[in-house]
């Protein structure tokens, strides 16, 4: 026999579905099935809503929680997309409405074998030219690590409700093929000055 709702096989005389909690001894699945429907955002049959009015409230709460979570996610994405970054303690033309705390983005980055090999070849070319040249292979690896750390810092600030990060500072170190980048700043909510 299979569950009438989700078609999971009910074995060994089972009367309640382990997945959706449908009770086969009842015509509508029972209260636990109704709670499962409410928790999963599925429509609840009127027969269950009439038998268990609290399911209506539970379903409404779940819908409201889902809408709030979606609104929060949208707001975070908006803040992330419009995040202003500054190494200065303020941003010209804006006033700080609220300081939200320090945010960090760190990256301990180990280059893979192929990336290390590629960087080494690029570096050898620069060294053999006997001039003052940048070790471009290592620089590219550091740039990637720094971008990653900056994005982590921006994500943390956006989750706090910030629309800017001020006083940004960075530290980096490299040893062999391991790079460490730390980016830090103060997450703030700013508004244009009047």
C-alpha cells in the first residue's frame, strides 16, 4: 500500500506515512498530516481546516514567516548591490545614521598545483629579464584572494543592514604558495546630507 498523498510505500502494516504523516485510518489524513502540509506550505483541504481550526493559524504564520524571510533576503541583496566602500572615516556628501560594528573578510588561500606552476613560470620570466618587474603570477593570485575577502566583508555588512563600509584597511602576507588576506572596516548605515 502507498500513501494516498505522497505515494511513499507503507510497509509492514504502517498506517502513518513517515514522510507526510498522512494517517490512512482517517478520511483526510489527520491533524499531523495537516500540520505537515502547513509546515511545507502546501494547500490544506477544507475538511482538515474545519476539523482543526488551529491549522489555519499555523499556515498563516508559515506564509508570513516565508514572506518576511524573502523580504529580508531582498533587502540584504539591495544593500549588497549598492554598498559603498571607503578607506576614509566618512563618505563625502553622506552622514552616518548608525554604526553597525566591525566587519572582517579573511582568506587563507593556497594556490592549486596548476595555478602555482603557472604563477612560477610567469615569475621566472620576470626574474630572468633582470629588470624591475612585478611578479605577475603571484600578484594575480593575491588579487583573487583579496577580491574573495572583500566580498566576504561586504556580505557580513549587508547582513547587518549596512549600506556602506568605512575605514577599510587590509593586511596581507604570503609564504610559499599560501596567501593570507584580511580586510576590515566599520559597517555603517549612511544617508545623503541635506
